[in-house]
C-alpha cells in the first residue's frame, strides 16, 4: 500500500502519525510504502529509522519518485476532535483525516511502540549521566520556539548530564535514550515525542516562552503531542531537579 504525507516536515508532528499508520497497516494487512517530504533529509538517518518500524516496506522522499497509481494521502490539516482523551490531539487529527476522507474502519494502534535497532557502540560512559534532548540553535530545524531551554533554565552540572547530538543518526540517539536508566529530559521538540512513543519515562520541560502557545496554555500543547497514559509528564523548567 502506498501512502504519502505532505502536511509536515517537522519530526515530532510527523511521528504523531505513526500510531495511525500502524493501525492502517494492520487494517489492510500490508506493509506501507511511504513517501515523505524532501525537507526531512535534515534528520540524519530518517529513512533507516522508519524502515526499522514494522509497518513500513519502503521510505522515499517525494523528489525521488514519480507518484502514480493509488496513493493514500495522510494529513493532520483537519479537525481536532478526540475519540480517546489519552490519544494525542495531533494523532487524532490524522485519524480524523482518514475517517473523513476514506471508507476505512480502522483503529489507531495506541499500543504502537517505536522499535530501536541495537547499535554497536559502548554506552558505559553515559549510563550514570542524565540524558537531555534540548532544542538546538539551528536555523535548518524548527525555529518557532526557544533553544537550549533546559541548559539555560536549569544550568545542570555538565559532568552529570549528556546532551543529545542531533547531527548523529536518529537511531544512535534512540539507543542512548532507551538504554540510559534515568528519565529522559527534553522540551517541546521532536525527540520527546519519539521518546513518548518508545514508552520511555520522559520529562518535558517548558519555559515562559511556552506558557501560552498559539493562543493556548502549555498544557494544551502537551496534550496535543503526548499520550496521556504513557510515561511522559510536563514540568516547568525552573522546577526541574536533576
């Protein structure tokens, strides 16, 4: 089955679609050939990351292929109604798109968990440290929100923490997150949404820039992207203790 997503090139917003895509794959009993926006090349290892997930057969950027035949379009540009209050609103938007545009009595796979491919490198030097997925000051990534939120807000002891390097492949960073025994600390950025879908204990920090976002309180933005019955929680960055 072919499926295309053109509505976003942001990693977190895109990954909010994964439980829906998993549900579609199970409904049609086929793996998915997915076409994504070329801007997603900026995420190192995005193809390899997606191909390791059980519902995908192939991953192509839209400028690499000539689109033909029956291709299902998936988008979040629709209503925010929630069928399940624990399901992220953004995931519900993808669900609503399918319900409103296709005759498909599928169910969102709320049990979906991102699979992490083991990597051949040692983790012993970081096992005692807290892993932080902060926002970078990087013009090619999402610049809508403040950067270095945790670093500037908490000023953690550099000997006790390790910051994820987003220039490294996604799967390498997911190995660090998964294997580290401490809660993963992040802010409103894509890696936190992935951690939630890994069912990793995750602390999502917010600062004053996020107190009201797009006309809504920060709690709404958290509910928009995170499951209410997994292991993520929202913490004001000044209240965070590492």
